[in-house]
């Protein structure tokens, strides 16, 4: 059994019951994100109804809690704890917890120079996402919790790219980074990663063009210049002093064994075994 919030909010697994409606999904997601902490009635009402709740909001909240309890698997407890409710999921998996555990392990591996393992752990974390997080809940919950989840996802993605760059995978990264920069035009880390990948591919002019665009976009959108790290990277590209991959993977080429040269180049007779003269 597994709770999921990194995409549509749902409970999946053998015997899982389908969640009924936006309010029920919102209540579950809010309690899951609380990580076992008590959420007050006032906060839950805000997450479910916003700033204009119905006159019967208290009764409706109790009704949604009662209906949610009926759909929870064995071992999961939804408890009344003043001034609100808390959810204990026991041994049931939550994809958000798994994401954070894998991403944390990947970041630790990256810091320790274990780039291949870091790339593997971070990729596994990123693959847990099934679309925009918290799909199918209220706008209030998305506004409150969505940016934090999306930032964690993007930071893990950038770290996975760092690991791939360290492993010498710059050529395959260029198309992905071009797309990511277009989607996130003011994220300097992504632009720096694209500049690095392009320079390592021998595309210095393109790397410099990315920096020029970065400066223009940041000035137009935020009224600021590129930060210290991006400026320093720009100087390294200009002077061709950018370091190469830290742990480039070795590529082993395999194929059929080379043909023997014996037919074209007969063996030289050994002194102890002179060649037999022709008659």
C-alpha cells in the first residue's frame, strides 16, 4: 500500500479504496505533508475552503474526516488531537518521504565524490514524480505546499545534472538543459550547467551566448546582473580554463577479436627449430 502526492493524490495497492472528491484528497494530502504533526481545525478549514468557508464548515470538516477514516488502510490512524487532527501512516509508504530519502542520499553521495551512486539515487528520486504534485486538490493547498515540493524537485534535478556532468555525460545533457533553461529562464544554476556542457562539447561560442542571454533575461525580469558563480564560470569559458569532468566514465569498446596476421606474416623460425628447406 502506498500514499502518493507527487502527481495525483491517491492511495494505491491491493485493496486500496478510491478517494472521494477534491475535499477528501485535500484533507489527506494536508495531513500527509504534516508528517505526523497536528493540524488545527482552522488550518484544515482554510486548506479545504479558503477564506470564504460555508456556514456549516465545522460539520462538513467532521464529515470529511469521518469519510476519510473509512478509506484508510489497516494500521493507518487518523486521530483527533486538540486543536485538530493528526495522521499516523505506520508502515505505509509515502512517495514524498521516499523522494526526500533518496534525494538526501544522492546529495550526500555528490558531496563525497560518489558521482555514479549520486546520479542513480537522484534519478530514482526524480522518477517518483508522476506529474505536477498535489494534482486534484484545492487551490489553497497547492498554493501553500506546491512551491516547496516543486523547489525540492528542481534542486534534486540540478544535483543529478551536476553528477552527470562530473561523470562526463555532457553531450547527452545538452538537449535536456536547453529545455530546462527555457522552462526556468532565471535559474542561474541551470544556465551555468548548460554553459559547462556546451563548452565541454567544444561549443564555446554557444556557451558564451547562453551567458549573454542570461544577463539580458536577469536584467529584464529581475533588474539584476548574474551572480558571482555564473560570472566566474563565464570567465572560465572565456579563458578556456574550465575544468573537465571530475570522474569521467571509461568507455570500453567491445567487438570481435582482431583477425590473426599469421597468413600474411608467417612466423619467424626460432633458432632451435630452423625452417625446413624446400626440395
